[in-house]
C-alpha cells in the first residue's frame, strides 16, 4: 500500500522515508512541540491548512515521493460489528437461574449494585445483552427506569442504578442469556445521607444538585491522572482535598502529548501496544480502576468530568471504528452512570478527531443519553470551531475560547446564543511552558475567572509549570504550586455570598462588566483597569453597604456606614479590584 492524501500524518512520520519527505517540504514540523495535536490528520487536510505556504512544484515532488513508498498497514486492533446471540444459552438452561445478590436497602442518591454470577463462554462482552427495569409505586405516582448491565469478567455480571426517590423499588432483568433473564428483587431506598445531594443538573444558566443544592463548577484539569503510578494518584487526591476545586476534567483513554509520554499500567482493552488491542474485549481491571478514581473524587465532593474521547493518541483508541466506538461508549456509560458525581464530555477537542464526523458525534451522544437513566450533564468540547450547543442533548456549553486574548469575555454572548450554562473549561493555563496556552501568569488566569463569573459563567483552571520529571498538574496531577488556586477559592467565596449563591450579568457600564440582582446587589469588576476612585449613583430611597474587594490580595474592606445617592469611592489605583454594593434596607 502507498501513502496518499488519506494517509495519517503520524503514519507518514513513523516511516523513515515518509519523515524525510515531510521534513524536506515542511522543515521543523516533525519536531514541533504540538505535533501530537495533528498526528491523526489526513495529509490532504494538512495541506488544506498550509497549502499557501508550499509551492506547487515542491508539493508535486512530495506526492510523487510518497506514492513510491511501500508501507505496511498498521494493525489497529479488532473492531468488528457484533450483536447479542439469540442462542447464547441452550433452551435447557433454566430462566433466571443465575445467582444474584442485591442490597436489601440503600440510601437515596447512592449507587445501587446488583451482582449476578452467570455465564462466561464465548465473548460475553459482545454476545450478551443485559438490562434491568426498575419501578417504584408510590402515592406520588409510578417512577420507572431501565439500566443497562455489563460484564465485569470471570462470570460476574453487574447492573447499577442511581435511585432518585425513596421507597421500595422492584427490579426485573431482561437478557438474551436465559440464566440472566427475568431475575427479580426489591430494594428499600431510604432518605439521603447528609451531604448526598444527587447528580448535578443545569439550572437556568447555572447548576444545582438534584435536591436543589447549589453547585458552583470551579473546575480544574488533570487529563491523565488516573493513568499515573499509585504514588502520583495519591498525591493528586491529597492536593485536591486542600484545593478549592469542585470539578475535575479527566480522560478515560490514556493521553499521548507533551508531558504525557509514559505508558499506563492498565489499558481499557485486552491487548498491548505492540500486538494491538481487541476492541471487542474491554479490560475490567482498567474500568474498576476508573470507577475507584471517580469514587475517590466523590469522597472529596468533586465532580468527575469524564472525557470519553480525545485525539491525543498513539494506541489507536481515537480511531477504533464506529462499531467499536459504539460498544465502548455503551460499556463505559453503563459502568459509570449510577455514580452521582459524574459529568460526561463526549470529547476533548472533538474537531481534532478527523476520523469522526458530526453524524458520529450525534450518534455517540444518543448512546450516552439512552444508557444513562440518571441524566448526568453532557457536553462536547472544541479546539477551534464551536459545536452547535443548541442541540437538545447538550446540557451546557463546555468551551475552549478560540481567541487567546479575549478568552472569557464572550460568556454572556454565548449564554444568549445557546440559552444554557457556559463553562470555559479551557481559558488558558497558569504556567511557564513554551506553548501559549500554558504560560499564563496566576494574575491573568485569576482575571479570566473573574471575567467569566461577572458575565454569568464559569472558567476552568489548569497548571502547567515546567518540571524536569514531566509531572505537570494539567497532564498528570500531583501537586499545585501556582498562585491562582487560592484566588479562585476567594472568588468561590464571593460567589457563594451573593444572593442565591450565583452571579447574574447586568448590562455593562461603559468600561467594565457587572453582575447583580436588580437594585439589591451589584458587583463591579475592574480587571486590568486601575482607577483611583469611582463615582457610584445609588437609588436615593435605599441604603447600601459598599465593600472594596482586592481580588488578588484577597481582601474585603468595608466603607464605614451605609450609603445612598451619589457616592465617591476611593480606590487604590491598582489592577484586579472590584466593588460589591449590597442593599441593607
């Protein structure tokens, strides 16, 4: 087989002659620090982007050179289509004969697990379908949900359910495997344990738990933390226990990118990097590890924002094919959907996954919705072009700002466009790496958080300070050393103190954004402006308390007394100041 316009850049660079051809035409590309972002890009797409920088004669020589190279097709794993077998078990196998265990009782918003010891012949991952119907008959009416089951290896089958109301729930299984079919039971669901509030939902332009408790997604990013050695994972959890973050973006698949070069101990599928992976056989040990990681975050009160797909890949998980993508999506959703502290992200930078079309993302999102009876939050994240966040399956916008300078100042416009909460999960990272996205100062990242907040949205944190051992928080977790986390904690406190525990944008003044609630509460943020005073006109029939807030030094200084009418507020003439004006009567 020859290289051509549909060949992936990474495959060409992995071939010595192909690499020489690329280096001749595009010097420096093969050593570019962000090469992993485009390794999966077809060559034809690459030249759509850089064609203007290459003369036609040189490009013609390049294609001729590639066309003469013989290459071996890389083994990309087993990803065939499959369906449950109607004759998986013989007719003489008794229906519902598999031994099942279920808890007699559980609390509201806790993960309920039904474990069944059953068949294991053939390929249980593809040959068997298992679901369970749950039902609650109560004075308030009938509640019902269907949860998908999954194979956990060694003849162990599991169905998990996240109950959303107290009372006696009954269940009945359904399966093409006779021994797993028509198993019944009941579970008494008691009131929630104090501190358990249920999954987070979109609440207008903000977020709240299922019981109405306010949730503020002050999130951070440690993409590959679950793929690190045990000591690094433990250090990550110790750091999070002291940090202000309530959400963590994390990938299911391992990541191959800058500062993400180590091999994980576990892979999501049976196989190896050398021999390829069998995409028809998930690795239960890996997924138990993933579940434990989500549980550990939950114990810290942190939402796991689980990224299902991403392009930064050297194991071919990014290009398994539609059948394998579907099976994987269904499997991981069935395993995790009963965990209360869960958000779904279809992809990190979906538009860099060149083998997937918009129709693929819509199909995969439909699978998530179908197999998640708990209705967890669901988003998709961009690199450049924004996805159409008005799609009904998208609960909130998860955005990477496409302009590195304005970053979070578009939040209020996006709110109006999509009518949904906006989280700028990537607005840049505090650090000192070579790449522009990874060398913001702590002051600038803090400013972006405030800019998002007063516009009624939320920003995401990440830390990217260089370390010789490549243990960088944004990549692997570990420890935080930057200046912004303490300031983010301060912003979280200020937000919690606002009416309703949220900030709603108000029409901008001529120079600065502001948030508030009518005439009852106003928050002005000056950002990088630094006035020495500010004249404020307040309603003459009301009195207000005025606080001068230094968002960097994390201080709140109250002006003496109360105020009405026009007030001159003296300011220190430095950046990152805010004014909080609260009606007292």
